[in-house]
């Protein structure tokens, strides 16, 4: 057993109100630079919907993540080394800017400098932030927000198309018949990251101490194989520098024992951060189980119980400090995933073993039970109502359990039982033992789960140990040497290996097309194609060493 520690996150989707505060603060912190106009390390999607970028969940199109070959061996969907090398200069599985969206700016001077006495109101028109040319706003990172675009495209949600026909028929995009919930997404910082394996230059790496997946900006050559290999499409290309960038899980804050900026500013308090111990030797076997529906339990089996004395001793033998072991014992993430077993991974069938998990949303069970003529105080009636909720269990199963509706229903039953139990206990002090027996939990566990999900304080939701004390001196020296914030450098965010790329790297790329096709003065990979679409291109003759 090789024990490792991983910083992981759980989000309670019942508490997400879709305010996009997390997206805005992340944008302002990490991607408010030239070349990242279209980049959202954190975005909030409305489900059902096709997502951002468009149809990113359709791996038949994008070939992201892993699959098993005929011999049962784990292999990248994007192909082996020979296949990737053969198309290293022309990657057909790369989303275009239209799959993301063309970011725009507005000519506000036309409003400020408009003369008085005009018969018509002046209008500020959109201009492409990539080329500077007039454009039309046709898509965005949250275009489907609140089902705003559902009538146009949501029926093509890959999760709906994979559902059984009778279950898919339950999904309606009509007033009073539809459903929606918000799904915040960041990089999954997977245990078995496809982006790391697909990178030809070895720029993508997973940190040994906390499992955060980062990009070494000095090694990155902009091959963009990581973009194709990531099934969640959470790796982006900075078109000004030609480098790959992604969510860093705010590792400078994590090292200081602080939560990520998206967690810190979350209005709904739906995010939980903590340490999870796992067995590195068991990762490959867990990702290689033949049946996709076994992946959830296989990944849970990789996690180690931090309360086990043998695990604690193994952690000490591996050099982990005592404060990390204590943090693992108090971790809300481990409790939600392994103790209460109500958190689920996003698309486990991608076989990346993601480390951002979700507590699925629960529709109003008591109202549904009453509408169906059932007794909302009877455990059997409450559990039977789970299958008749407005959000189909089959849809949640496609998102979180590789299509296993029973596993998704089991989580919803625990959440429904917790609500009914706490309701009875609060109203008249009774203990609904039949509910407890139905989900196999004790009263103490249910009340503890309720506190964590509903009223947990800041230090209960975020249990993050500071960086190893042995690294503290090195980090302090680094800060003194740089003379300021080490993230504030050309090329974007980065510490150490994440540093800026510098002018030499930018020189390797040029704009395709004449000067008339491109915004004056811009350097990078952006070009306007003859058909009007915007592409990201590279000229191999300029050298890639």
C-alpha cells in the first residue's frame, strides 16, 4: 500500500442557486488576462443542457477520458502514442471557439460621446474580443442559464440521449413540466488524469503532496492533446501565449490552509474541502473494472479510513505530518463520500477517478408524495416516491453513477429519509425508526449528516491543513526572491513550474491569414477562417523545441 493525500471537493447541489458568484470571482482571480477571454476555470451550468463547451459530455465526438481495450487494459480514448504523434500538428478532436463562445466587448464610447438631441437612442454594438471585428452574440458560457436556451438545444443533452426511451420521455421542456438544477464545474483533479497521460511534452503533472493537477508553463508547447484527452474539457489554450491553462484549485491558498476562491465566495455555502487518503497502488485496478457501474464502488474502495490506526501509521511512515492526519480525520469530504455515501462523482464512466464529487439534488419529496395520494410520514411511501420525482432518477444516474439508477435512488432515499426524520424530530420530538432502518443509518449519523449539509460552520466545511512545515522555508524564500506575488508574471498564473512563458515562447506561434483578418497588434493562435469561424492554429515550420 502506497498512501497518498488528495485535496478533494464536494458540492451539495441542493444549495446551489445559480448566482455565478463562484465563476465571477474565479474569473477575476485567474483568467482576467489577454488570451483567456473565453476561459472559465469555474462555470455553472443549467441541467438539462448541452453545457460548456457545447456537448462536452459526448465522448463519441471528443474522445476524452479512458476506455478498456479488447484485452481489458486501460487506454486513452484519444489513442496511443503513435496515433497522437501522427496527428500532433492537426488535432481533429479539439473544440473550436464556436464550441466555447466568441467573447465580445462593446464600444462604450458611442454612448459617452453621443451628441444631444438625437432622435434615435445610440446603441453599443458587440465586437469580438479575439479579432476586434463586429460580431453577433450567439452563445456563452451560461447561455442556458435557468433553462433560458432549453427550448432550442437542451433536448440534445448527451445525458438525455443516453437514457432509456421510457425514462427520456419523462423529460419535458414545457412550462410547469420541466425541471432544472445548477451544476458548478471545475477541474476534477483526477486520481487517473487523462490530460497528464496525453501530454507529449510532460508539462501536465499531478503534485505528489496534495494531488492537485497543474501545468508546467515552461515545458508546455501548446500541443493541446490535454484539451482533447480531458473528458470534462477543463483544460484551455491561452491563445496569446500558446500555453495550456487550467484550474489550479487555488493552490497558493490551499498551501496557506485557506479554501479556494470559489469556495470562499460561494453564496449558497455548498462547497466542502478536505483531505482524502487513498492507496496509489489500487488506482489502476479501480479504473480498470470491466463494468462501468462498478466504478463508483471501486473508487470508494481506493479511499482509506483515516480513523484506522494502520492507515494513520502508514501515513506517518510516508512522512505526512500529524496535522495532515488530523485534518483527514475531520475531513467533511471523506464523511460525505465514504461514511455517509451520499456524494457521487461526475461521470465515473470516463475512468479518470474524479476528485470533485456532488451530492445530487433532491426534488420536493413530501409534496410529490402528497400529490400522488401517499402518506408523507410513511417510510415506504416516501421511498417509493423517489422514482416519481420531477428530476428523473435516470437523468441523475447518467450524470453521477454511469447509468446505475438504483445507486442514484439509494442516495436520494438517504437524503429524503434525513429530511423526514429531522422534520418529525423537530416538530414533536419523535424518532422515525422505520426511516433509519430503511437507510441503514443510526440517529447519530443522520443528525451529524444533517448538520454537515445544512448548518455546518466555516471550519467544518473547510478542513485544509497548511503546506508541509518542511516546505514552509522554501515557500517563504521563494516569495522573498520574486519580490512580489509569484503569480503576477507574463503568461499567467503559476508558481515555480507554473511561471510565465516569456516572449520566446510566444514567437513560436503566429496568426494565420493576412493582417486584415486579425485584430491589429494581437499575437497568438487566433485567426478568422474563410467560413467566418474563428480557429486556433499553429505553424509547425516555426519550430517546437
